[in-house]
C-alpha cells in the first residue's frame, strides 16, 4: 500500500486494518507519523538528568517503546494512541536507564536520607517543611541543601515513574501518569486506580504553592523549566529544585500510604 493511499485513510481505519493484517507498510507509516513523540518524551525526561546521560541515547531507548506501542495498541479501548504511546515510550526509556544503573550509589543513599528527613520533619510539624527546616534537620546550610536538590534531580525523575498500583499490567499507574493525564485512563481500569489517583491528587493539593505551580506548569501546561522560571520570576535551577522537592514530597507521602492501598 503506497504512502499516498495510507495518508488518505482515516487513522481509525489504519489501526483496525493493522490489527487484522499486521501490514508492514501501515506499521512504518504509523511509526513515521508518531516518531516526533519520541523526541518530545526524551526531552521531558532529559530535564534534570546528569550530563553523562545523552539526549540521543534517551531517544534511542524511546524508539523501542514506540515500536511496542504500535504493536500493542488496541483502538477499541477508547484511549488515544498518543496518550498510550507516551506512556510506553517513557517506560522504555526508564527501563533502560534502570538496567544500566546510571545513578551512583552515593546519590541514591543521599536521596533516601533526604526523603526520610522530609518525612520526619513534616510529620513533626504537621505541614510542609521549608528549605531551612529541612536543611537544619540535615545539618547543612540552605545553600548546601539546594545544591543537593540539583544533584539528585535525576533520581526524582526516576521515582515519579515508579509504579504505585500493582497487579495486572493494565492496573498499574505511576505518579507521572496521574499528573499528566488523570482523565485519559482506560475506562475499564479507572475504578481500580481511583484510590491511588485520589491520594496523588490530594498530595499535590497539599504541596507548597510554588511547588504545586511548578508541577501544573510543567506537566499540564507543558512549559520548560526556563519558561516556568520566567513565570515565577526565579532561576531555572531554582525551578529544578522546586520540582525535585515536589516529587520527593509526593513520593514520601505515597510510601507512607501505599500499604493501605495495594
């Protein structure tokens, strides 16, 4: 089937035909059409990653996710392919990053220490802790604490992709899925995901105002860290710190509540 003929057909027709025939020409057409999604997702993932993680490598990892999405997409599930593909592409990138274990052990240890400190301080205060309160508990200056936030930003991007609802593959959900597309989940599994979604939405609502704004502008409005900095009138590095803290707060809250949900 020629490219011109494929271009004239509706996307629904193409997906249904591909499901039945597995025609390589249709597959190649769909992959070509949605290839820009891979760079889009890789660009989002690249935010906060250390310099030794190359953008081109992230794109390469994501391509496998796009192939997987095209092979497994079911148009009868009433989910847009773009939404489905973004999840698959991102998952493929993070699977590869985990397999190569690029995060130094010292950084993982420091991340756990900060998460535990935030949990302890906020439990004691009964509210979100300030940078100074967290820094005091860690016995470092505010400047040193903010530097730490930049150093561990890559691990926060990893943790936001952790699965928080187990069981069958269709029943899993990550923090980032709930933030990015809370209304686009497969209707067949929404009921099973409702509780974890409620926890995540509530946890976002409990965040300090600037951290909440960073998440909304980054995940809903699709702004870059630089653009968010201009909106909030802070530096790009400060936005990265706020993003990291927001994700850590969400993660620690979920860790505390997870046993009662799964």
